[in-house]
């Protein structure tokens, strides 16, 4: 999913990249990501080159507001990081931050971290990139979920649920309704666990489908407009 260069690590620090993160800035950003990537409401922070948090704001589920005055004061030559509780990459509105002189914007999401970095001395043509994002047609939640369900029709979780249902039918036909009801009681906890897992998988797939058109635009065009686009997947927790 990442289109970063092979030597992408240079974009973490100042060496080799005009607007790369300093080590102090990188440390602060990674600490913020750990604390905010899985929150239910958005938060925003602006971090200077020395790793200091210049501004901290707390918002709602899908929005965190900053004033024009705050962005003019704190965003120039700084990094702006916020979280996306429902996942996904940058919106068109997120790109406006470059208009205030930010060197990098970061979106921390459950699935990983999205980054857009200035890589040229001139002002990036972020408005042209924003225009491309604005042209993406919106898909309804219902459409996304139906597609997600279709994509996961043969997943291990769905197959396990189907097997429990088939076994219930076989027992009812062979041994009667009471035996089938007892089977349903015996397997209820397992069925509920699988159903909850299926919902999480469908939610994640729907988010992926919603994000993909935006992600494709950033991967294809960001470099044309003076920006570097990178996605860093979240580390999977060990069970």
C-alpha cells in the first residue's frame, strides 16, 4: 500500500530530505500515534522541529476544529498530526493544512499511519491534489457494507458460521427440534464470538473499500505535486 522510496527512512529525519522529521519530532509523533490511533474521537496536535507540541485540540468523532489564527501561528514549518477514529487516509479538507506552511501532515488510524510530506523547497501544489480528491464520487455506507460482505463471503469466519448453521439444520431434520435447540444453546458462545468477529472484519473491509479510491489518488499523484505519500501499517498485536 505504501509508495515510499526504498530509502524511506530518510524522511524521518533531517538528513537527505529538506522537510524530513527531526529525531525529536519523530519521537513525539510516535508517542502521539500510540495514544491516539484507537481513540473514539479526533485529536489534533502541531509539533515543531524540536518535538514540542505547540497546539493540542480535542474534537468529535469525525472532526477536530482549529481556527485560522491558530493554523497561521503554529503550522508554518511544523508537523500536524490528528487521528481518524473510523480509519482511512486524508480527506480533501486535511490538505488545506499545507496552505499554512506545514511540512508534513499525519493521520493516525487503527489500520496504520498515513503521511504526506513536503519534499521540495517550493509550495506544494496541494490544491490540485485536493481537486482530484474532491472528484471522487461518494459511496453510501450500505453500498460499502454490501460489497464488503460479498468480498468476505468465503472467509474462514463466515465458513465457520455457515457450518454451525448447517449442523443445526442437520440435527433438526435428523433428531428433531428439541435436539437442534440444545445444539444451538451449546454453540451459542462460539456463534456469538464468530458473529462479532465477522462484524469487525466487515467493518474493516468497508473502511478499506471507502479509503481505496483516495489512497489510489495519493499514491498516483502526490509526487507530481511536491509531496511524498507513505502508509505505515499498524503492527499486529501478538495473541
